[in-house]
């Protein structure tokens, strides 16, 4: 069973393009997280969402609790955005330390 | 530098050997957790801790032990390594600030069991 599904699995874009990565989940959650994993392997937390929309620089994350869906948008993409983007959820009533992850979306931005 | 420190970065073990993956954080975070990452799969939770002296199992706990004697340290022990434990292991700590909480991940340990 896949409680967290991401699409697409792989995405290639040209520099400057607007990018959207989608995440759907099938369980009740208390929060949704977007993470970035660089080619070297390090994982960085980008956003935590429980409702609405958040923006940080060229990154925008939205969540629709009723539809159990979240999107991560990258505006004016750049080759340095190339990474794996991972969606993870904290289960409703679960421990803060307990995340369920999607399989990730591998993004490659070409110059 | 503040953060989560994992050691070692790379390790090769023979089947049946035991070892401990170290994880330390200096941010006074209450929550710590261990994940493994395998090709084609999302990260999966092995064990987690909500504070010193308190640990619980995650999705894939078999073959691993943990303890949390201090807030700073959360070691992961492989009791008798098996090839199925070949993976990349990540330790993470998390903090809460009101209704917000965030995660800091270690740089990972790449383990190969032969």
C-alpha cells in the first residue's frame, strides 16, 4: 500500500520553466512536509504545511486538506534546483518523530 | 556547527557482524528518528524516540535496536548484519515551535553488508 504518492517520478525541465510536483495521500494527517535531497545525498526540510500555502523564495507549497493533495511549485527554475523532492506526512494523532514518505520526484533542470 | 552528526559515512560489514551507527544532535531536540532509504522506495522509519529514555518501533524495526540515554545521542545497533540491511541510513531530529515543527537530517551512512 502506498499512503503517499508523488507524481511525476522523474521530471526534466529547461532553465526558467515553471515546475509543479504533486503529492497525494490517503490517510488523515496532522501535517505535510516537503523535503529536498541533493545529489550528494543530504536532505533538507523545505516546508511544513497543515493548511493553505507557503512561499520561500522561488518555492511555493500548497495543500488542500479536503482533497488530500499538495503541490510544490518552483518558479524560474535553475540547474541548481536539480534534486529529488520528497513529500512526507505526519499521521493525525501520530508522533512528531514518525513520518511516512513518498518515493520522491527526481528533478533535472537543464541550462 | 549545530546539526545532526552521523558516523560513519560509509561502512562495509560481513554477514553476521554487529555494529552501531552513531547519531548525535546539539540542538536540544526532543524527537529523534532513524530511517533507511532503498532504491525505488521512500524513506522508511526504523525506530524513533520522543525523549530520553523513550523509544518506539517504526515500520521496519526488525534486526535493529536503539536506546536513548541522553537527549543528544540516538545510536542504532545492527545485531547481526544481513545483506537485506544494505541501505543508506539517515538520522533526524525534530523540534516543535507552537504548532510548527521542523526536521534536521544527518548526512547519512551508506552501509553495505556482504
